[in-house]
C-alpha cells in the first residue's frame, strides 16, 4: 500500500498572525497523490493564499508542501476540525479487517469508493454489475463478506434484482449479510424500493467517506 507521513509545524508567530508549514508525503502513486494534492490546494485557497511546493518521482512517491499565514483567531476553528477528524478516525478504527463486496459499474466511482474503504483498512472485492456480484457472493464461502455496497443502476443486472437474487440463495448469510444501496435516487419512493428489494440502508450519491463508514459501522461488530 505504501507509507504515508504527514508533518506540521509553526514557522513563526508575530502580531496576531501565524505562519504554518504542512507536508504530506506518500509512497502511494495515482489517485491518492492526486486527492491529497487537491486537498492541500484547497487548504491554501481557504486560507487566502500561501506557497505550494510539489516534488514527485515516478515509482517513488510525492511530497506536497504548503506554507500559509493567517490570523491566530482562526486557530481554534482549525483545532476543532482536527479534533473532529481524529474522533472520526478513532471511531472507525475497528473497521480494520472488515470485508466488503463493492458493486459499481462506473470505473471512477469504483476507484474512489475502493480507496475510501481501503484507507480505513477494509478489505474490498469488486464487481462491475449485479450478475457478477451474485456470482462472487454465491461462489465465496459463507460469511466471507461483512457487507455489500450495491449500486442500483447498472447494466446486465441492476442492484435491486441482484439484491433479490442474493437474498434467495440457499445459504445462511444470504439472509443476514447487510446490503447497502448506493444511488443518486433519493426520494422516499426510491428508498422504499431498495427496502422492498431486501436492502438494509440507503446511501445517496455522491457518498462521503464519513457517511459510508458510519453506515458500515452500524452493521459491523468485531
């Protein structure tokens, strides 16, 4: 997976202002570095300016560095957000080792969702449509998966049909495995349809990492 390290330090404080230097260094290629690059650029923009430096080597990793200066009055707000993130991370720590079947037909959505799950130590197996998902589930030993994240609108076999098919398989976990809908359809009628199909929860796209993990947490016990 690669090593990820972060550093943060106060360079100097003067007349009610503080300058902070922050770094994210990763051995992970591809989407991870792209996402953190976007985050660090967003941080600079939110603070109204600053300096950004990027160093990257193919096959080695990337380092993003930002220096920003702002009034010390907003430090309490930053600290509050950091404490919230640490609380979320602690809350989701026990998801490490959870096994999830992720069913999604859009490659980009699949990659993002897979990254968000694996970032918390969750083991992910993927399926590009409902029929593949049913086959994977049926051919896996009982209780292989702790949950299924199921897209609703897919070719070959949609998520509602796939859920009904899984629920009728002649095995104990077919009835008990939590199946969670992921869909842009958010009306009460849409939620009723996923519930009637046998799904346990309904996530509306775009799904945030916090919402996805907190929903999985409800159905997972170590």
